[in-house]
C-alpha cells in the first residue's frame, strides 16, 4: 500500500458529523470523501493527514468525531461539489492565503472559531489592524508549520519585516540565522500592549530575560542603560560590535561632550597644541570606563571599576 492509498483509506475511515449537521443545507453529505475525489492527488492537500488538524480521535480537531472535516475550515461545499453547467465557474469555498479571493476577515473568522482562546489580544494587535491573515503566516496543511519551526520562523516573519531581516544578516546580530533564538522569543505576534508587540512591558524587561546581568540595580547607574537598551544597541543587528548603533567614542559623545576627551583631530582640547586625546582616538571609551552598564564598586562613580 503506497502513501496516497493509505491516506485515502484513513480519510474514508474518518467519522462523519452528526445527523443534525448532515442535514444542514450546503454541506457535502460525504464530507472529506467528496473533496478527495478531486483533491486526492494534491500533495499539499493530503499533507493535512499528517498534522494535528486531522486527528480522528481528538474531538477538538476538524477531523475529530462530530466535526465537519474539510468543511470545518473551508465552509459548506455542497454548491462547490455539485454539478455545474458547461462554461460556468464552480462556486468557490473559503480559501486561505495571501493570493486568494476570500477576504482576510472571513479567513481569520474561520480560524478564530477554534483558536480564539489562544489568540491573545489579536483583536487589538497591529497584525490585525494591517489585515494580516492567519494563513499569511501559518500553514495548517503542513506537517511542520514553518512559522512554528525554529529553523524557518525568521524567514516567514522576514517576508514582511524586510528591514529586520536584512539587519539580522549584519556581522553582529542576535542568532536568528542559526535558529538559536526566534522572533517570538521577544515579540508576541498575536497581540501585545507593549511597544513593537514585545512580550514584556518594556524594551529593557524584554532584554533582561536573557541579559539578566545587565539588570542591576547598581550603586552607580548609567542612565541610558536603565532607560532603554535601544538608545545604544540595534536589537536586530548592526555593523558595530555588541550591536551598537555607532562605534565608540562617537556613540558616547552623542551624550557626553568631547571637551577634555576629544577624539577627532582639530577639535578644541585642553591638551598642549590642541592635540586629540590618545585615550579615545581610534579607540573606545570602554577601555577605561569598562563598567558601562553600571558599577557596584564604591569607587565606581565614573564606571571605571
């Protein structure tokens, strides 16, 4: 018995819905059997029998006992499966994905009939406001949903978030390319009350879930650090070490005046002849101020120890 024959046998053995649903107008009386008459050779369609959506022993799945099988998601197929006159188009069913004629709102409504308890704050999310469909990210027929798989999640998100995808390819970035972390490690795609759909209330709280050593509290704090990690770092990737927005000392001198520590030749300086400071020229402030995230040393006011 080949795989296709085995899957067809499984589909034929699946239970149909109760009599009340069977008599409902517009539904196919043979359920998935009717669909497979035409779609049984489609590998994408048949792949659903290797997913959680087609578990006949689970009553909470479309193919579980008492459910409508294919029509649980695609809607009544009676008109679609019936006879049509030559030259007439077959009445459509609900189809999912970016390039389908079914409105996104109708697609999502079908998904939310089952997944609403898991949808979180979807109704107030940025994805919903931008008419993003569940099927734009998820593939319910795939045995391994790409957006739920570590190795491919960043690629799925990157189809829309192109800037972030490109930043992740820069020399210094979070290990998204190596699948050591995922976009959903920081973001809540189904909705969040935080900025940029972060899983935590603030940027810093999100960063501290991994970078706990930077949390403090410190005896001597560096104010930008306690305010927002993003003031100095590019979270998705940078051309500078530690994913900094700019190399030191220029990054530091966006807040700290260069007087006394000039890093560019020709700037006013307290040094003889107006020469630049050898400490920071072509070097970095952290050579001396090594505790840039904060210090607990009694003499660490200048974040030098």
